[in-house]
C-alpha cells in the first residue's frame, strides 16, 4: 500500500510541513514522519513538534556531523533503510542539507520525490541553499512551486518532473497556528505599556511604547489608506492593536539573523536571546554607529561573542575605516572594510551556532540584496 514518507530536519521545515501532515491525518492517508536531526537542539526540534501538536516522528536522528558534506553523508547513511517501500512517495520541503540528502537517497532507492517550495532561486551560487534547491528540483518527480515566478524558473530550467503552482504552505501554517499562539504564547504579557497618539486629529493606540514606533505606525496608517481606500479607521486601529511593535529580529538564512540593536542594553538582550536558543555564543558582524562606542559596550562585545567582525558603510553616522583602525579598543576585533565581503565571510564561516548581523538599520538595503530577502523568493 502506498504511503507518504515525510522527512524534515529543521524548525522551518517542521512548521511548513505541519499543514500537510494535518491534512493527511484528516483524510486518513497513510504516512511516515521522519526527523533528520539537522536542528538537534530540543527547542528547535522536538519542542516545536510538541508545541504544534504534531505526531511524534516515527524515526529521529541526532546528527553528529558539523560540515554540510558530512551532514548529507550521515543523513543518507542513517536513513537508507527508513525510506519505506519502493511504492512509497518521499516528500521534502525547502532547500536544507536534509532535503538534499533525503532526495539523493530517494532517487538512488528509486522512490518518487515530492518537492514542496520548488523553483525558488537566488541566482547566487555562493549560497549553499541554492546548490541544494537546484539539485533537488532536477531529481524530483512532483514539484510544487509557491509562485508564478518559481514556476517559470522550473520551466526555464526544463526540469523533468510535473510542476504545479500551489502557493506557499507557510500561509497555511500561519492560519493554522494562530490558535496555538493565542493559547501558548506569553509575549503579549511582557510588552511595555501602550501609548496613544493623535494623527490627523484621530486618536490611535499602540500596544508597545516608543516614539519611533509612533512614526512607523503613522507610515503604516497612511499606506493602508492610500492602498485600500475602503478600509475604515476602526479596522486600522483594530489591526494596530494586534501588532507587536517592533518585530525586529529577522532570520536572513539558516542560523543567520539581522537585528538593528545598536546600544549596550539592546545588544545584551540580543546576545542572550540567541544563547538561550542555541546554547552557544553568537558570531557577530557589527556596523557601529559612531555615538554608541562605550566602555560598557566594548566589554560586553569581548565577553559575549564567540567571534566579532566589524565592518562599515559610507555614512556620516557610522564609524569609518580610519576611526576603526586607529582605535586601540577595537583592535581586538577583526575588521573587513567592504560590507559585501564581510557578509560573505559571515555566511561562509562553518559554525554550529547563531550568527547575527547588527548595529544599524542603515545596512538593510545591502543586507536584503545580499541575501535576496524578498516576498517573491519565499524568504520572508
């Protein structure tokens, strides 16, 4: 009897395959759930499976390997007798090492492969994810593209499998997981006191204080009114109350984060949050505002980061090359002048822990361009 064998290895994969697993359960379709262990930390694996009330995996690995090549080899070796019968269909999602390893093994075992989120492209061969997704797309039998652009990428590359435009399962995940958030999340209990403000003689309320958040809210209000003329003020207000302002930290790639933290207290909170998730000090790339260099900050950077790189951009508000190189307090850290080279270095460093780029929102444009961070490629 045919069944699906679903293999996931990271927290994002678990979240995105969750709607598929629930649909299979609802329709009483036989499946096997395997966790490859690429994210081996409890909070990134078994905890999220439990939080989303998914079935316990039929089989789980705990990877010992650190490098991409050895991870792929270890997954293939350990899953060789776990991918079911020859009639079973292997389902993978995304572009991780787990996805590549499972797909290579499946094709060697003559199993049919379903690739969810197929056709995404950064067209940047420096990205390990780009290697993975391209190879998996070309050996998959059924490819589910989230957008028309990703569908066209697959057509242009003349892949051999059948292609479908399916949308992105992350949208299903958001809708399905809202009740879980309301039931289990405590973030709303810890937000600072709300503030109110007047805009065009209308009172608005934000659930979190901060003058710059008021400016962000005004921008959001005007954008809504311009793009959706039919929307009412009460609807805008209702939506503003649901937002956590700000949603700052963003995952740019696997284990690589961006945060605009730029003073000692914010950077300390950022570092502790990452340590609480990974149980390892982060590697940092800092673009430092020239009015934030304090003794307290320097001490903290020295103690709380596994490694720190400092870079710069052309801005009067950011520490420049000469200022950095002639500051004795900064000589303990590595300096890379070109921001693109610094980002490449951060991305290429093999580290089984968090990496974070921080210090200023001024680098957002360079950062988003480097990571191809856009709605269209499904990263957000």
